[in-house]
C-alpha cells in the first residue's frame, strides 16, 4: 500500500489550538491523594500542555465532605480532604475541572449506589435546600482558600452522565434540570465569575434541549459539556440505525453538538467534551492503535470544539471495575500501573510537536501544521487499521514544496509496535499480571521513545514506511 502526499509550505493556514491536550480525565476524587497518581500526572505534564484534570466524586464518602447538620438543619461541611486534593493539583501546576458529584449518602432521597466498584451514590438530593447549601459552602470555601482570580479559571460541571445509570431521578431529564438550576444558582450566588455548565451527558445527548431550558428559564450556563465514545451506537447518538466506523463516531458527534450550540440561544458557548477516548476496550487502548485513531480524530474535530478531555491519563487506581488485575489488558489510561508509559502516552507526546497553525493538505491520513515560533513545518502521518483488523504496512511518499530546499532535513518521531510501546516486551516476558520491580523497570525503559530519525530530503522528497496503526510526526526544519 502506498500514498503520495504533497506538502506545500505556502498552503492557506488557519489557527490550530491544541484542544486535545489541555484536559484529561481520571477516576474518582480520593485516588488523587495517592503518590503514584500524582507521579503520573507530573509525567503527563512534562510532555503536553495539560491545564485541567477531571474526576468523579468530589462529594463521595471517602472524601468526607459531609460533616452533619447543626441544630437548625443546616449542613456542616468538612474540607480537610477537599483541600488536600486541590492543593495537590495546584502544586503540580494543574487546575481541577470540577465535576459536582456524587450525592453524599446522608443527603440522598434514596441512597442508590451505582455498580462501580467504589459505589457512588447517584440519587437526587432529599432536600434541594441542602443541595444548594452544599454547593454554596463548597464554592465559597474554594474562593476563600484560593482566591477568585484562581477559581474563576476553573470549570464547574453539574453531575456526570445523568441520561444513563448515573442518575436515578425520574423523569431523568426534568429532574436533572432541577439539579442543575439549583447548582447554577448556588455558584453564581458565591461569585458571578464562577463558570458552570452541563449537561455532562453520555452519547452527546440532551444538549439542544438543555440549552433551550436555560434560555427559557434564564438559568446561567457558561459552557456545554457532554461525552462520546467510538463504541457508542448510531441509535443512541443520532437516533438512527447505521453502522458508523469507530474512526468517525466521535467526530460526527462533535459536529452534531457544534451545530446544536450554533443554533441555540448561546451560539458562542465553549463546547467541552469532558469524556472521550479511542474505545471502551481496555486491551485496544494498550496498543499503538490509539495514536493513529487519535491523530485522525484531531484532524476531523479541529475547528468544531473548544476542548476534549481524554478518559483517562493513568491506570493508577482506576477503580470503575475494581482494582486492575493486570498491568495491561483492562485499563483506559495512557500510563499503565507501575508508571509504565503506553504507546498512547507517546502518541500524545509526539502530537504535542504539532504547530499552532494548520495548513491545507489533501490527505485523510495526514495533518500539516506550522509552528509560528520558528516557522517550522510539522507533519503528522498515520496508518489507521480498524479494531480487530491486522491492516498492512504503508509507504508514504512525501513531496515538499515551498520550503528552503538547500538545507532540508527532517526529524521523524515514530510510535508503533517497535517504537515507544512496551506491549511486545510484556508479552515476551510471559504476560506477567504483576511484573517484578525489575520487570517494571525494563518495561519503563523500553517504553521510552528512541531519539528521532534524522533524514535528509533529496529534491524535496522523503519516503516513510508505516506499520499498521503507526503514527509518525515529522519536523521539517531549516538549518
């Protein structure tokens, strides 16, 4: 298989913000206190421009915010672990994308536990007045501790996926709006600069009706948030029977929501995909597949969204289904347990090298950018193979035009089965579920990206061979 690509340095350009690398998801709040979790966040921050981390359950039992009631029935709150959690994030240089969830058991109408291993309470509040008090006191404490200039840059997202089993209010949509309205009122009563949004739905649901509700009721909304995964069905996302490839599902949902926001009373609202990734299959997410999928998704989503938060950045203490039973095969993270970078981590690392301007390019498997800082061209190439398909290698013939040819050279960063992926080495070890310390060190070592290949262009031409699911990022620099 072969592809010809003409890279024209004089092509039309448009802004290209790095919307895929500013926000990342994690598991639930209490695990952020663990040192391995924080080490993984520091490692992520070394390779990309991460600004926010989102996780469930800031009001969960393990955090201990509920401290009882006084004699008048007003809430008494305990901020000991809240402070430890947010202090830890800010010390690393990252701010929270605050998901206002889940309900303290003592406040729940019917304390219904979600089947996740840590059993969050997903019921509505017994008393809306107490829900207001919880959020008002919580936000007031944050502003008092960190200052409004800091907290005004945070995001406050009301709940998580209320359209599915993370919300037991009935009817779901109407009771969620009640929850949102009280939350928005409480936050704005603390300070009008606090940013609140929703509906935080799965499957890109409710956005148009949520914005209509906010407009009709005069409810504050500062951003839209929702979720999408490649495995979601066309029926759930678009209301029709259709077989949409995993390579396209996320981008099609992104375009759907963009159009809904533009047609609403709030056409300029930021759109934040506060959960997405390359698929539900944890084993798939351990493979170099993620890099090719991610690069293609960036190409398809550029210009149609404000931010996208990859779920998740680490397997350390990822507890949705319980404690992970193996270093590979079940985690959503970019970093495996034991601080072992996966191929996906290295894919984010090399995609960070893309520039801040996008140039026109006639290819569905490449992305051309320019860095305004040094005028260097950066080209991403990939060889996407659908899940459970072996694919075949591809030779890409690049013709560079409109660039300084007398001193052309290229730096080629590559992520595939043999570059920046520890999976083959783990298999060669016999697939140990619990690698020894020596094995962990060896896996961390093999997961490091090798130095880039330096290639000289001949008459502006360069040939690159890509394995199935390989991702290459090529820098064209001037001497």
